[in-house]
């Protein structure tokens, strides 16, 4: 169904004139450099006026993302690269004049203007020491069309957002954005004092919402719908010659079931957000030691989020709600009827249930009750070896500790047990024959798009 998708992709060779011997070595995963450009071909005059897209395109990269697909194709990590990063462009052939140019200080997004895709790849590899396997260039047109073919993408804000420059005008609460509005949202530069870093965080937030939207609507599970979305996106995409259907499908498979609690979004750590350079103005400087650790994790095919620090909850009753609230829930008072509020929305948490009590039907009941309070259970509980009076446990990967605490809050008396490399799916082993499930509430709506970017276990507005 999707085998012909790559035939009409416009091609660009980003590896032209690159010295193979001087490039970083490849790693166990696959690395995609995704850049958003300020090209406006295909946008109508009406759209330009409606969404404040006037003026001249800058012929530069407006957004830069390094996307790492793990070797087992089960995890994706996304790192935003600030476009104003202070760097030194390597010696190159100037795209406009064709003449060789010596190395010079510049902002990272100037690499595209000076030398196109090849210089952009060289600059990113030099900064990160991460080997770029594939290159994707997305322009305004494809961005807008893809959001529209998804039927719009919702975003949630706790206060109105208004930017007269981009035309963004969002009320407080959840708004489903069409393609043009989404472009205004991710491009707005005049919120919170015009911080480009805040803009990057909005882009991360929106990308997470797009992934959730695609999953929720079944796009990634339905070849026909996937074909339609991919075809729309590829109408205005340029990619390296090696990027084809196989790579598209690998990305699609990796994103199936992904939520904010199972994907990683990060920004490069910075040491100076207003580094002044004569002739360049305000730039940003990276915190080199911390940035090196971040990219070392990508090269080693490790998750970006470090394992959680030792937590008393790992060997005792689950933490989350206060003791008084837990006591209240057992009494059945009015507060408990609503249930404690947890850190991650239950719908974002995948769960499998195993019954270790020997009591017939208990696993099915726990699975059903967890699903009733909103958790994404498998619906197919299994039996485990009888554990005597070991009690109920929640096995979890330390990278998803917030999700684990949220799940354990729904299982009074359950203990958290770390199980590294388990991944996003928790395992509940029911060892208490009297185990019950109590309702829990999703987090309060929070997190304006300009707060810290969301990593694996930070919940979206619910």
C-alpha cells in the first residue's frame, strides 16, 4: 500500500562533498536530521495574508531537530538544536557564488544559507559528533497540509496566547489548530520576551501532540490513512537519496502507541542564552560538558533520560497522593470518590496484568477496573506463579518513574519494583487476593507551551 510513496520525493544530496574519513562513525541506531525551512512555495496569497506569512523568505533553517531511532526500532529521541547556536562553519563552497570560503563564525541556521544541505549536515556533525544517516527538509507548505490532513491537532494552554507578529491568537484551554494556526503557534517569536528557546519548547510540545494525534486517530495503524498523510507530507519534502519507504515505515512503526510518556524530547543544554558576537548579534552557547553527555547517549543508543534516583517508593508503598488522602480513599469520603490526582494521565500509561494469587478471575477483574479508570491495559491478563503473600507489585522501567507512581496510586498497597529496559509498558503482578483498584484523576491542566520541554514522563495538558 505504501511501496510507491518514495518515488515522487524531491531529492537533495546532503552528503555531497563530505569527507567520509572525517565524519563521525555510525552508531547502532539511525539518525535523521530534520530541518524546517522558510520556503513558501505553494502557499496562496490568501493563506499568506490570513496567517501573516508576508515578507521575504530567509532561505535558512527555521527549525532543526536531530531524531534518533533506536537500533531495535522501539524508541525515538528528539533533540532540538537552537538555530542561534554560536558555531564555526567549516570551509565550504558558497552556494551563491560557487567560490571556496574559509571557516568563519556564524549562527547554526546560517549553514543552510551559505552551503545548503551539505554544509548543514557538516555543521551539525561537527557540533554533535553524531553521524547523520538521513536528511529531511520540510517547508511551510508541507507542514500546514499535514496538520490539515490529520484533521487538526489540539494544543492546551493555561492562559491566552497572542502574538501580533505571527497572528497567533489562542484562548485559554484546549484549541484544535488547523495547518495555518499550527504554523503560527510554532513560529511565534514574540511571546515571553521573544525567547527563541521558548519557541523551541512550543515546537517540541506540538510535535508530541502531532504524534499523539496520529496515534489516536489510527493513522499509523491504518495503511490507507498512513499513505494519505505520508503522501501529503512528501509533496513538499526534500530528502536524501537513501530515504525511502523502508525508512518511512520504520519511523511510523516506532511511533505506534507513543505518547509523551514513551518518547523523549530534549533541548541542547546551554551555558549562555545571550552570547553577544560582533557582526552576529545575540547567539546561544552550549554547555559543552552536558551537551557532550547528551550526544554520547545518542551515539550509544541509550535513552536520553537518566534512570531515576533511588526512591523510597521503589521498596515501599507507592508514593504520589499524600498519606491523608490515601487514608481518606479507604474510608470512602467525598475526596476519595473523585480519586487522587496523579502525575501522568492514565490514558498515557500502558499496562499488562498478571494474576499470581491463584484466585480465578482476579486478573481479569483488575485489568477491567484499571481500564475503567482510564489506563491503557492490554485486555489480556495472564497467570503468574503463585507468590503466596508477596503482595501486588508494579514492575517499571526507571525512565518512566512518574508513570509508575501514577499507576501504583490506583492500586492501594502496591509496591514499585524497578525493571530496567522494560520500556514504557508497566507490569502489574497481583499478589494480594483482596487487591482492589481505586479511581485516579488526570493531572490538572497545566504547562503553558513555554515551560520546560516535556521528557518521557511529563504529562501533557489533559
